[in-house]
């Protein structure tokens, strides 16, 4: 059992001025690097920057599309027949020298009920997509698959949205007679008069360009989708005229200005709607995540590993297991406190500076913020105990430092940049102690959003709890051999030799 006296004695041995100064300096580096990153990022626009679309929970979303709409009461429905969907992709690889006809997989065209035309407002949509068939999506995060049905003049698709109060039901049909329910959702707070109509949108064409030893960086190009509809009927709507407008900015590109403008055209009962953008949980340009302010963490990690490994490799080898455990607790506790202070300062302050500079930042709930701050500090503490155990086991500081850095710091650094192939980076963050840093991730992967979900883009392959468990397992695996190499608990007098703390400091 670890006594207060034993812990106090080992803390006295640990707290040499050099160690405390190094830990404090490492914490200050984390804070300084994060604040410099935040201060150096600033939104720049010609004129005032447009507000970033935000959903009801404050999260930054994508909400840009062309909308042909009219009013809909609390009870009503819209039914259409969709006969075709085409699109344009500008300058795709490999040569990037031409504009081609085609649809990106998550191009969308269909019908939608929405709480007005304000970006970020609640909605439910039933759509045909470029590569995923008919889908029902609502309130940005939710996606329901209906099927992989084809769409052509010979095989049109009928779509219907029915509203009853706050409840919206999506149905699809191949012939307009036999209907299949895709999904029923509740849009809390949907006003008595909502907007209903036809829409089209298309996110950027994302491809990856190889760099380094097989890493990848993202490249995105403008795309546009066009849906053709007929048999458009609205029940429960107003008697007023249809209104055609963009939700979000549109018709800014050369393609739209000089070739095919986004918009809606009706001729002889056939409605053609063209649009670009996206409706989904992440903005078309993305948003900065809070963990981007932790750029200096790798410096602190290196300092912690060096200090802990040297502390474990001290020459007083004839110590009991109780002393070994006390020293590990002291090294881990001091690291945890320093990490908690560093991350606890830089995360909220850095996010506040970014927001003040007009940079869109995905909001972090209080619970998530606590998880990032406390979890990152805990993983740093585990790394310190791991390095200490290696030092106590190998008895050579340089060997323990080299091995600890190879296990933790090197995987953490090389996977943060598009240097290695994505799959190699993912396996490094599954199989090494660096997996524990998944606790800092706040970015979320959505199947209905095409993005570069790779470590270099901030996505860890394991959830936070699983990555933390990997780090714990490594620490335990190193601590056990170190414990086995020491003698047993031994006489208690050996744990409390007068002047032992001073001798330990001198030997360090």
C-alpha cells in the first residue's frame, strides 16, 4: 500500500528544479502554439463575411441549394415525378483539363419541407442521389436509405412528402400507384406555415492527390446537379405563385455565370431545377475543430517522455515494488497536472480567438470539452508512466527514451501529416500507445458526407475509449516486467531511509 509519507518522499525526489521547469515550459509551449495558431487564422472575405449556417444545436452545417417553393400548412403533401437527374463536374483528374458530364455520389435533387429559407433551419427531404439511390434526410445528421432504384425517362421515380403537424412522412413509388414508405420523422417546432418545394444541390468533387510516401491531400472541384420533374402537385399549400431562390450564395462561379446558371425553369408542366452546394452535417468548406488548437502537444509529449524515462533509469536499482509504484504515480500525477493546465487553458481560449477572428469552429459541448481536456492529460500521464517503466526495466535512459519516443511520439507525429498512406497511419494509431490520443477528437464521421476521413485530417481510427484502452494496455505491459525485476515489498525500513530523497535527487 502506498503511504502518504512514501509519496511525499518520492515527490520530493522528483521535483528537482530542472524537471519542474521543463514541465512548465512544455505546458507553456502547448499554450503558446495553440494561441499562435488561433491568432494566425482569420477569415478574409470581399466585404462582410457571410454567416456560417448553424443548426438548432449550434453546429456548423452545409445548407446551400436551389429552392423552388411555396407555402404549406400544417396538413398537406407534395407529390412529383422525377424523370431525370444529370450533372456537371469541372476539371476532374487525371488531366484536370476539361469539364465533364456526371454526378458525384451525393449530388441531390428532389422535394423538401423546410422551416423557411433561413440556412440551418429544420427540414425533411426526399431525394434521388447521384450514387446512393433514393434517400430521406432530415435535420442535417440523419439519413435513411430507400433503395438503389434507377432513374431514366423509361424508369421515372415518384416522390412524396406528407406533413401532419410536426410529422413528415416520405414515400417513393415506381409507378405512382403502389407507394413504399421510406421514413417518418418529427421536426420539433415546425411552424404552422412551412416552405415546400423542389430542390437541387451538389457538393464538391473530392479526390485525393498522392504526396510523400503515399500520403494524400484533398482536392475539390465545383459540381452542379440538375433534376427534371413533372406531375408536380401540392395539397394543403397556398394559392400563391411559386418562388424560385437560392438558399445560400449561388451563381458566383464562371460556369454558372457563362454556361448554366443555377435556378429553376418551368415549361409545359416540366420543371428543371439546377443547384450546387450541399445539405448536410458539415459545411462545404468544413469547419475548424477544437483539437486543432493542440498543435504544440507533441513538444510536451517529447519532454514528458524524456523526463519520465530518465527518472525511471536512476542508478538506485535496489528499490521495492512499493517505491517503484510510488515513483510511477508521482511521474504520472505531475504530468497529468501539467497537461490539465495546458489543455485546459489553450482549448477554450484558442476556440474563442478563432471565433472572434471569424473562423467557423464546430461547437464543443461542456461534456465533450471535459473529455478532451481530462482525457488528453490522462493520456500524457500514461505516456509518462510508460516511459518511466521502460527506464526502470532497461536501466538505461537513452534506450528507454528512444524506445518510448518510437512507440508514442513518432506514430503521433507522422500520422498527423499526409506523409504515409492513410491505411498505414490508421494501423499505427490502432496498434501503438499513440492510439490513446483519440480522446481529443471532436470531428465526427458521417457516411452521407464525402470527406477525407484520415488521421492527417484529424480522424482517429478508434473511438476515444478504445484508444485509451490501448494506451492503458501498453502501460500495463511495460510496468509488469519492470515490477518483476524489482525485489518484493521488502522491509519497510528500506522505504524510509533518512536522506533518501536527497540522495535520489543528487543521483539524478
